[in-house]
C-alpha cells in the first residue's frame, strides 16, 4: 500500500470532523429558525403562566373575605385579613411558617387581642391546595369553630354534626381551647378530634389563652387543662408549630 493510500482515510476523517464543526458553527437556516421558534414558544409559555398566576393572586385577594366568611370566621378576623397587607403579628408569621413548611398543626397561645384567631384563620389559604394557591373555594374545605360552642350542646344533634364535619374538613380552626370547657368528657372529645385530624392531608390550628410554657415541677397550664394525651397527639415531632403570641393587646393600638 502506497503512502497516498494510507493517508486517504486520514484525510476523509479530517474532512468529516471539519464539516461537523462547521455545521455546529453555522447551522442551516431552517434549523436555526426552528430553534428560534422553539425559544419564542417557551418564552411565551412562561409569560402566560406568570400572567395567569398574577390573575389568580389578584382574584384571591378580592375573594378572600368571602372565603373566610364561608368558613365561619369571626368578623374581626375577616377584617384583619382583608387586603394584601394584614397586620404583621407573631400569629400571622407562625401561620405562614406552617403553610410554607406544609405542617399539620399550629398551636397559638396568648392573651386576648394578640391576633391568635386572625393568625389561625390565615391557614384557610391552604383549604384548597395547589401549585398556585387558592384557585377555587369549596365551603366544606374549611371550618372555624369556637371550642365552647362545640362542647356546650352536650349530646344534641348540632354538636355531633359539627364534630363530624370538624374531623373531615381540609382546614380546621379550633378557637379558645381549654379554660372553662376542660372536664373529663371534654378532654375525651378533644382527644378524639385531635387524633382524627392527625393526618398528612389535614391542617389544624388551635388557639388558647392558657400558657403553653412548662411550669417548674409541673406541666403548662394548657397541658394541665386539656391533658397530656391531647398535647402528645397535637404536637407530634416534625408535624406541628407552637407560637406564644404574648399578652400585648393589639386592639388598643399597641405595635405587634
């Protein structure tokens, strides 16, 4: 085999590599146009998705008060969460943390007027969970109940109906737990409800005026009122958030 014959395959390989390099550097007009069209479509899709999110968020702000009312939230909580910038409180920050971390339960303690109920009602934003937040409303998805109302009726039909609904709704706010309604039967009722709601797809906020801080040589006032078993089920590690909202009454014009 001559030297020219030996060089021929090498020259062909060089030509092929050079051609491939030139094709990468200068793609055909048709291929370049396809690539440009694809990039443009992708840009338009991202822009459309952003505009749709903005529309949903705007609609959510406008509809939020009626959503709260459908849940049974009290008027002052509705007023406190109306608009885009509600008063920033320890309770509201705690509720945002629960939503962000996708936790199951929130326990808010503090004196009257500290924003516990309003902060707890913020969790209703999780009543319809989706990638873009609250897209639609289902009145069975959220429920606000005052604890005393639930236990005051004894074995009558309304409390039993409320209890059944409370165990199943997507988001529950159980307000003012403990205190006067803390007898043995009440503890059993609360324990049953807490256990039924200890599921990954349910979100629950409990508020109490009783201190959740442990006392020297004994349990907290809250634990003493509701019982250790309730506290244990309510605060499973990694699923709950506890926030003490203090005693400053924000209704008197004090800063949070």
